[in-house]
C-alpha cells in the first residue's frame, strides 16, 4: 500500500479546495484493501481453521486460555490476512504496522494466525507451553519473530503501544500501531493513565481494540468491577470511540477504515465478542477463561467447528 507525504501541500485557512484535497488524500492512503464477498468468505474460513488450531494446541498443552482465544479469532484473522502492513519473511521490516497484545494469555489465537500467515511452521503450534518452546503461555518478544513486545502483567500493553506510536510520530513514520486489550484489564489503573496520555497527545496513529467479552477469571466483568459506560469514558479522555460486533469481520474492517480517517485523536474500537465463539458448550461461560479442553471436549469442539466450516463453504 502506498502512502504519500503531505509535507509539500500548502494549506491556507481560507483555501477550501486544499482542505478537501488534504482530507481525501489522507483517507485514500490509509484505507485497507477492498473486502469483497469472496475475500470475506476466505477470512471466515481462516478464522474457523484458526479456532481448530487453538483447540488442538490447548489439548496438547493441557493448559491455557480457551474462551478469549476463540472469541478473538475473527479479529486476529482480519489483522493478519487483510489489515496489517507486514511481511512474515521480513518480520523486522521498519515500515511494518505494529500489533501489541496486552492480554497475552490469549496468545494461542495469535500464534495460530501467525503460523497460518507464514511466520513459523503450523506444526510448531503443538509445542505450546512446553519446556524450551518458542510458544510460551504469554508471548516472549525475543523468542519468536513477529512479536513486538513481551506481555504478561495485565494493563501494560496500552502504555507500550503508546510509546511506539509516539516514537513513530517523532521519527515521522507512517506505520499504524494497534493495541489489543481485554475488558477485564480495564480494572487496572495503568490503562487509564495511558488513555489520558494518548488523548492529550492526539495519537491518531494508535488504535486500541478492546475485547469486550464480559468475562474474566472470577466471573462476569460487570459483577466483579462494572466498566460501563465504557465508550463514554474513552470519549471523555479525548478518544474517538466506536462499538461493534467483534465477531463480524466486515464490521471490524469498516471500523479500522474509519479509525484511519481520524486525524486529531486516538481511536478505541470496543469489540463485543462471544467468549468461546463457535463452540456451543463454551460460549459465554467464564469457566473457559483459563481452562483447556479434555480429549472428549476437544473432540466435540472440533466436530462443531467442522459443521461451521461446511456452513461457511455453502454461503
């Protein structure tokens, strides 16, 4: 994707034509590629396959986080196969977009989509959480190409992403920075300190995606520590905020396109997702936040995903 320098455009307050040209040029050069019906179907199939890989990984590992990984499969698939400017063969490419995962415990879905896009062999997924594996239970930056940060303690990823976005501004780089956070970690004060800083500094190259699945390890977020009105809170911190169906790939891609048109503030996409998405006995059950499936449960889960695959193919 080409992105052009705007530094040579002379913009006078009274020059309406220049203003319109500037806005249109910014919008045109920050759009993701067109999402055709054929491409959308392909992304749905990839997301379904990624869910299968997650189940197989967690079964082999015997531990890990199932619900959030399944719920975020559509968003991670959209990132790695449609949205991100990246190159698996050159993971340190200076002009790549940066994807920061704050709630690192859902790394199984990140590992699945990274392997599918070519960062490492899919077969390596079965080493998840094993001694000496590059695929630890939380992402380890220096262990695996394509990871921007090491995550573990919740609440830190947004601050890390803000640092990267600010450095891009100082270096006059045009890559986008995406921070993926969970709703549960919004109980951490660090998140809100970061939100204030990003709003103050008008980091329009930063987009935060909140996995709003309403669960955490102890139950439902609104029972543990209510977050609503979440959208209004971010708007009060000078963020552009939008709420979407996080399991609808087209809605998510449209939200990313809108975020790239915002020129004076950071964006937060509150993505309402279904934890355990795609597997009937896991959906919306907080017990699966940090539980891996047994052999019998994995068998049932994979059977359901195969049925979903057939439905998508017939669309």
